[in-house]
C-alpha cells in the first residue's frame, strides 16, 4: 500500500493508464490510509467512500475499452470543504451550512472531475476560510501530522494535513492571506497560489462577489510533489464565463524555463517577524543552491513588505465586518467561530477613508512591481517559524505571505528543510505576474536538490 499512497498523482495517473495498477486499488489504498490516520488528524470531514469505489470501477471499465477521461483518469482527490461539491455536504465550516448539499460543483471541482479525478471526501477548514487555525464549530480542530499538538495552519489545514499524511495525493485550497502557503509550509507539502485572475472562484464560499477584496483570494492545488502542481494547475486555470476577474492568459511550461540569466532576490527577515535560525538557514541554503544552478542571486528585501501585514488587515476590515456578516447571514449561521471574531473588530471606513486606503494599496503594488523589474523570482520564508502549537497562530504567522496577496503574484511553497523538532520548513518562491512556470521550475529544482516532502511519523 505504501507504494501507492506515497506516489505522486502524476505517476499514479500514468500507472493507471498503463494498467500497472487499477483505479480501484488506488482508491482503496487511500481510503484505508484515511481510515488509519484521520482519527488522529480530523482532516477529512466528509467521506464519499461508496461513490469513490463505484467511480473507480467505472474508470477501470472505461480504460478496458480504451477510453481515458483525462489526465487524472482514476486518480483520487480530496477537496477543501469551502468548495461546493454536488450531492456532498459542503459546510464551508459554518454552522448554518452544516447539512447543506449543493446541486452543482464549484468550477475547479467540475474541472478535476472532468479530467478523471475521483472524490474521496471533503477536508476541514476554518470558518469561511478566515482564520489561521483549522478549527470550527461544525467539525472541530485539525491536527498536524508531524506533531498533533501543533496546528496544520489555516484555512486549508485539513487539505495540507491529509495530503502530507498520505491520505490523498491532491487537494485544492484557497488563499486570501496565506491559506494555501502556510498550511503547505506547516505540513511539508507543495502548494501554489497562482496569479490573481488565473483560476475561477465560482462555487467557493469566498467567490468573486466580495467587492474591493476580490483580488486577494485565489485558488490553487496542494500536493506532495511539485510535478503534481504542474499537472493540476492547467486543469484548474482559465475562464469559466462566471468569474469576471479571470484573464485568458496562457500558462507556459516549466520545462521551457532556463535558469541561466534568471535573477533572484532573497530575504530572510520581513521586518515584522524575525525568522527562527533554522528557517533563515533554509532560505540561505536555497539561495546558494540557486546560485549554483546559474541564477544571479542577491540578498535584497522588497520595500514596503514591513508594512504589508497592517495594510492587508486594514483592507480586510475596511467594511467593519459587514461582508463577513453577509456571508454568515446567507449561510444561516447565528454563531460564528471564536477564531473569526477578529473580522468584527473594526469600524467601517468613510468613503474618503476608503478611497485613501485603495490609493495606498495601489502605491504599494506599484512600489513592489518596480522592485520586481530587476528580478525574476523572490525567495523568502513562508512563515517565521515551523508549525506552532494549537491556538498560537496570529497575524505575524502569515506576515511573509500577505504581501503577495496584495500584489497578486504567483507564489509556490516547497519543503526545504526540517526543524530540530522534526517539523517541516518550507520556502516561498514568488515570480512575476503570470509567470507561474518560473516559480514552479525553481521550486522543482529546490525539491530535487533538498528532498521535498518527507513522510510523517504518525503512530500507524
């Protein structure tokens, strides 16, 4: 079973197509792994075992007749519970939707199914994706597979935990302030927050109808291996004629990227949260590795990142929490989780104050873009520390991620090392807008050199 559950989605898809293994064998192996580890993790909150087994049999029968549905034919997946999945309870971790069953899939779920993927179940999230700890009043708390006394992060903590533990080869997360990248870092897997406007948010609890906050949230895959990000992102990307922010921008192939001539900036400290010694050493190691690979590498921090976390927070709170209250009301929720009460801590800005804030955001983006004129990639920590104990995540935990929500640039996380406690340490690779292929190519080089994901030592 280990051979199956720790294999990449890319290799699983190939093995199923060549009939080295059946989809039924793969799905059953992952279901057994979920059964073994989920009691310790509470990562999978809805299991669709019977449907998954039926679809696996159908996939094998189709293959026997020479029919291949798509690049993920017969490959299992899990999906973050903030995405609608037809005929499966989709709570978005809020009590008012505890029994809500959508009639149709979110766009990204529909695209993965059309590519042949098989849903195993839904993964836990913070309520409405709005907290750095995966804990809510519907399903409770998710634990980190490397140390169950620590958080897997939020809001895509269930996705990161089950993928890291070998319970799923692929999940899809959402990222408004680091909700793909920080869980990927805490759980030692790979994840990408694509360029704003790359992947439709239709059918996600935080969709395209959130006004001035629209550009902050993006959807992206979470996997153990970078090659699976490369496989999955083209499936998810592109216009769905529903989300009006999506741009029909072609995705380039990471294999086309030449490292010779690429310019990289790296920084260790964002001026807000000093990194642990081990975190800083991982980033230095990566910078040296990339220099040896032919990149021109310079230690330099973008101007303004030390004020980006405050700017991000003021933008989120600009409406005085009205947007969150609207989501809760729409869901029928009367009691919010304590860890999202921070969204109600501000007063709504006046029209003049709001215009001034939007101007400040625009100037920040311009200043950052001017910096990026001289570089192709930025290398930095994902968070100042490895996974923190439950309840200890705060705004500073996400301060290395938030600048790139504000700019909308593509950011990939890949494991680069290990802390003395045995916890994963990720590194963040940021590229120019619409240049996901550069970030993915660099991340894959890091993964190849430093090992990437490592198996957690769960008691199973």
